[in-house]
C-alpha cells in the first residue's frame, strides 16, 4: 500500500500546483498601497499683528492617503524667515519685524512627509495692531419681546442686543422664545424662572493660540440670540467603580457625565437639548433646535449665538471649503472621536457604554470637518464674507464648544 503524504507536504504540493507546477518556486508580489506627501493647503486670510501674523488656511484637497499630522507656516522677508507649527488653522507666526512685508506660505505633513507649499500671500505686521476679527454691524439691533405660552413657561421672553463702541451688550431675562418640554419632570425637578442677564462681548475679538475652558463655575461659554445661555457640560460625576454617581453636586468622582449622546443617564432634557438648573435657568447643552427652527433658514449657515470671547457661533451647517462660499453646504462634524478603548480606572463599559463620560472622547486633529479643539475654524460666512474665526454647534460631541480661542 502506497504511503499518503503528510498534511504539510500535501498543502505544499497544492500550493505549488496552484502557483504553476513543481518546476521551481515562484514569488508572487502583492503591490502595497503607500501614502504620499499631501498636497498644498490654501491660504484664506492673513491678519497682521504686532510683530506677528495669523494665517488662516484650508486643508489640502489631497491628503496623500494618510491623515495630516500637522502644518507649518513660514513667513520670509529677505534673509529673515520665521516659522510656526500647528495642527489646525489658523497658525500665528511671531518674531516678525514691524513695517516689513513678508511672503507667507503653509505646508502640510503626513506619515509620508511634507508636501509642497501653498501659494504665498503678503502681510505687513504693524506695531500696535492685534489679530482681530471685527463683528461690527452684525446683529447689533437684535431685539425680541413676546409672551411664550408654552405650559412650562407662561412668561414673556426678552432679549436685547446693542453694539456700543467696542462692546456688544446683551440684556435679557433668560426665558426661551420657543416651545419647551415639560418642566419640572421626573428627571429634572426644576421650574423655569426669569434671570437677570447683563453681558458684554468684544466687538473686535482677538484670536489667540491658546484655548480657555469655560462652563459651569468657570464662566458662561456664550449666549444664544434669544438670551438663553450655553452650558454644554454638566455637574454630574461618577467614582471609578461606577458604584456612586450623581447628576448634580457634590462630586462623586472624576468621571464627568455627559448630558447628550448617551443613554446611561437621563438629565430630563427636552427636544431643544436643554433643561433647567436649580436656580431656574433654562440652558442649552446642544443645538437650540426650537430657536433654529424659528429662524427658518433651512440648510443655510445660521448664526445662532455669540461666544464669551465675541466670536460667532453657527448651527450645524457650513461650507465644504471653509474659504469658499460657493462650495457645497454640508453638515459640519467636530474633530472629536470616541476612544477605541476606555481609559484606565473608568467605570465598566458594561454598566456605562462609551460616550457616557466626557473622558470617553478625544480630539483628533484633521478629522471631521477639521474643526479645532473648541469646535471652531476660520472661514467665510454669510455675515462675514471676508472670513472670520467662528464656532459650530454640532450634532456630535462636544455638541456646543467647551472652550474659546479668543482673549477674554
């Protein structure tokens, strides 16, 4: 009886036959898909400062097949060349010589290397100037006063905005001007009451390279045009084991509970992504849907609020190309993503799914619609056709920004 080949020999024989017989070994080369350096960014606007320049740009249309990890801006005047790096627009280049004209460009870098530079744009820094974006003349006479007969309101909503020199001034009572949910409710025991709101915002906000976290006791992040405040975070927290959680102070631990985008906790918010604080302040954690609907702008870019630093906030929609108002309108996505795995010492995901806590998200530069860590970017808008730094209220985390990029 003839011996049968062992399994490894049999498999090798099948492989050799499949590859063209036993007359010798053959090597099959499988081409690899490799990334290339990205294309050139496009500079939108450059704003001169005191010995500095803030360069706003849009990402390359071709990222070379790999995520862009950073940008470098270079400003050159003769032998004087200054550079600065960053992960998003704008980038501020400093140590420039005032009253000297510089030619500035931007390059993008990915895992394959640095791409070609953008076309250059000239800028002449001047002593005493600062990186500002004037909002003068925009919504400087917004005024509203009408009775809201929603069963949980039954009060007059008042909001008045005026511009006075360098200040944008809001006087309001914090009563919403649209239908609201039922308050109190089983998850929110508070009743909407009038507030005494008097706030000032810069008419010429100054963009900085840093960000300042706001919200809760750290200060109001901004106000919607109807005079209702934005406060996207919560005071809810859990301890490491998840055995002790509370939706209100005192803190139970370091894990910050999110109001939206999760089903582990219920803050009693309504369809406007809003609810009521113990002091009676109705406030938004996400896009103020009722107010947006009242403006009846559909899929247009819609200015809905002013941030604490004086820059505008738009709801949901923006231009595909931040610097091109003729480009398509689309839903703007933030640059925050859910982490692939929970942080150490986090309460079990079997009890609280990912997204329940603020710490479950991470900022990934260049993802989404290329917004920065404060949900903002520089670009053109209907109110600012020359371009301005502005924020977005987005469908996903952080919903409404948690920080500002402008000086306070």
